[in-house]
């Protein structure tokens, strides 16, 4: 955390900004640091990772790079003022760490020595760069950048002003190549460089060499965009993903191509009717692994992805790990084998997949959840981020034959906090489907006492709620539990981790089946005898906001509801969202082919039945769930004199991505449920 940001935070704490019956202020909760994106050096001796913190002074979140060596305390490696450092990588010789940062000259590539010292700038691209990768020998860097605005576009804007054509507002991204030599980077700018020979002749230093940052050459061009890439282990080819444009719905057109770096020729090697995404090269370079959407273009939002291995010699692909009934994420392919990550129910695990026998074997790691991992190229050493249910995520070092070693101390932040007790619970829904959820109770829980019940619903729908000590981002669950409530987080049908069939259960049944799962969970908790049924509330964001809106118009069980960025009318949503295929896949029709299914699943259909006081929260420029959905629900409630409030967060899209506005959103929920569920009035500090 930057010094001034820390000072602001300490002032906030000192002034006593806190909430009734809650020992941890919202500011302190928002200011929790987290660690992630671990990388291990090729020689296995050094690890790097990112630490994310809250920058109150600049109203943003900051990410910086930290380094850990064997038997040494971790140190902070980067400090980018008014911005973050990202994309950290080791050079192939393990001597340097490279990273991306905007230090006043757009996003450029920098390197810093593992032994210490100042960061040196490697690129000076006038457009900035978005991602990069070192060649295997460390002598070249391939990087991706977005095309600048064309002269024609500038001319049109100057003559006609600003306007946009739907589906045509984009700029493609392409690959560029940069030669790297450390001495050139080190000496860049130390001697004057002249633009003409005549000037140089009269200069006293004209015989001296001129050191400037190297210039990149273009590798790809055309009417497509590059979305990801990877050097072949031999360093002569680059595999890359390309699609027709960078718009979100164009991902279905993603293919995999091979670029001959010297000749700059491109050959498409994987081109199926669905999206295909490059994963990792086999260490010997004879094959690569990739992920693909299911075999059709009308169900990939909820069906399992496929993992396949492409053989360069034969041009054939072979599916692997198809006995795992879940989505699979490709982690690495090295000396330890091909590693994939899978969420299964409330666990997240790493597996080694054997392509020759199509067999998967779990990696034994003593954690409930393994979030990310990086493996050493020369040994079986690895660094991971993960946690047990009761903890925050930490970075761990795993060396062969040694106990797992914790690098970070993230959990020290919450020592002494009165965090909730998490319990996994299961029940049967209305149609007999087994549903799982997380029940949070106060540390001093008394089964003979009656508690208010708050239901918090995740987004997605293919998200998942897991036990954790300080959950969610605009709903102060920890503080509500300490105040004296129990909280149920429902992994309703459609959630990740429970298999393809489960994720398909709300197809043509959105809202309806989801309500069955939520209300059956409420009934299950009520039957245990510790819920005050006269004090219940419900809330959620995105898909969770949609389900909350559906509950607002289809049940009167709750005293208050909060709808965050939720869908109120599938027709309104369909014609406004940036992901119209989502609607067609889940409802299996557009509105003009089957209006009945749109009416059946839309909260607005039963707006006349609404009785529940409802808070509506929405980002002003939300493209995923456009704001007309919020206004439609708000107007329907207002016309019926139902207590309701619409809060628009200015300048935001689908999420609240700045700490001050997140603080406001938390307070808005705290005020709403305090009033209608707890019967208290507590206004946000002015």
C-alpha cells in the first residue's frame, strides 16, 4: 500500500468510522491485502507474486510485485506511482524479472535484476503494450499491442464529431517482435544520438556508439485480432489465438494458428465451429494442449469445456480428461506432466493428466482450495496460491521432498477478527435436486436463540460460493453475522463445481428453478429452529441480482431485498446486453420465437404481486446488464407504492471497481437491511 493511501486509511480508522455492533469497519475490510499470480524462476530458486492493496488516495486498487528467495524474507520489488505493476515474468536465465507498468509513458515493459537495483525500461512503444512473452533463449520478446486510431478515423471525427456504429467500434490487436540485449538496455540514453550525419560530424562524441531502446518489428497483420500467444520451445514459431475482432461475442470464432517468426508466415492449425483456445506447449514441442467449447455453438455457456492435445506431426487432436465432469483449466505442461485445475463441489484441485492413457491423477496438496500454480521448468518445485476454508489465500512454496512452506502472511491481517463460522449444508429442492450452500453463524452461536436470516446469492450463474472468513464485496456479511444474523449463501442450479447436468438445470427455467433452490434452502434452515422468520432478507449481484429481483416479484417471504445489477425483463435484457447469445442459450429462443419463456422467467411479469421493500443498485454504464433493467424494476415498484430506492453508481460498468464507491454500496446495503430487517436506523457517515 502506498504511504499516502496508508495515511488516509489510518485517519479513517482513527476517526472512529464504524458500524453498530460490528468491530471491524468497512474501510478496514475493504483495505485487506491479497496475494496471487505466483511465478517460479526456471532455476527454481526464486518466486514472485503480486500483492493487491487498496489505494484510498487515488481511489483505486494497486497491484505490485513481491519476490521471495529460499530462506529469505519476501521483499517488495516494484512501486509504480498512481498505477500497478503487472504481468511479472522471469527471463529464461533467471537473472531478471520483467513486468508491465505505466510510469507516465503508457504501459511499457521493464526489467529488474533478481539481485536488486532499479528497474530499467525495455520498450518505448508509442501505443503501449498489453502482454508479452520471452523467447526460450531470452534474446527476443514477442508482445501484443492494440492498433492506434487510423488517419481515416481521425479525419472522420474531426469533420463529423463523435459517433459509433454498433458492432464496428473496435481496434484489432497484433503481435510485434523486439530483439533484446541487456547492455543496450543498460546504456540506452547515456550518450547523445543524432538525427543527421551532418550534425554528428561536428559533435565531439560523434565517434561514440549510439544506444537507444530497440525498435520492434511487426509480426502479424490483417482483419483479425490476436488474443493470446506462446513461443514454441525451439523458439522459431509462435502459437497464437486469433478471432475476427475483439468484441466479446466474437470469441466463438477463436482459432489457433502457428506463426513462423523468421518468415512471418501464418498457418491455421485448429479451426472448429466453436471457440478454441491455446493452452501450453508440450516440453519437446511436438504437441500442444488447448481448450475448446463443446461441440455446438448453442450451449457453451453451461456445458463442460473440452481439453484436447494437438499433434503437430499428424495434425490430429485427441480429447483428454473427458471423465472429469466439470470445466477444466489448463495450468502447465512441464517435467511433472500436464497439469489442469478443476473445481469439484466445494473443493478446487490440481490434476496431472496423462495424454497417452487419458488418465488423471490428483496432486496431493493439503489445502481445500488451490487457486493458481506455477511449476519450475527444471524440477518438480512449484509455487501456488490457495487456502483452507477458514483462511484467506496465501502463496506457498512446494519443493520436492520438503514440507509445504508458506511464503506470505496474508492471514495475519485478520488475527483477532470476529469472523463468522462457515458450515457446508445440503438440502433437496422442490424437484428433488440436491443443493449445497454455505451457512455462516456467529462465533457465539446459540441454537436456542432466534436469528435474522440473510440470503446472499452469487452471480454467474456459473459462479460458486465457498466457505471463507471475510466474504463478498458489497454485502457486509461478516459485520451482519457479528451483529447477530445467520447468512445462507446458495449454490443454486447452474452453479459451477457440480457437473454439466446440474449447470443445465436452469435452461428454460431461469428464475423459477433458482427460486425453488433458494426458498427450499430457507425452509431447510427454518426447520432447524433458530431463524426468526419475521426478519429475513435477500440480496445478490448480476445473476444473483436477477434471482433477487425474481424473488421480489414472486414471494413475500422477505422483509427486504437488494437487487445488484440484476435483470428485470429478459426482453429488455436481450436487446441491450453485450452477450445476447447468453439469453438464447439459456432460454433456447429469442423473444419473437417464444415470448412465453421470456415472460415465465422475467421478474417484471409478476410485478403486481411485489410487496417487498427493494433496494436497486446499478452501474451507470453497465453493458452486461444494461441499466434499463434497473429503471424498469424501479418504475414498476414505485407505481405500486412499494418502498424502493434506485442508486446509480456514476461511471461504472457491471461491477463497482473503486474502493470509495464500493464503500458507498456497502453502506447502502447496511442501511437498507438495518432498517427493514433489524428495525434500526443508521445512516452512512457524512
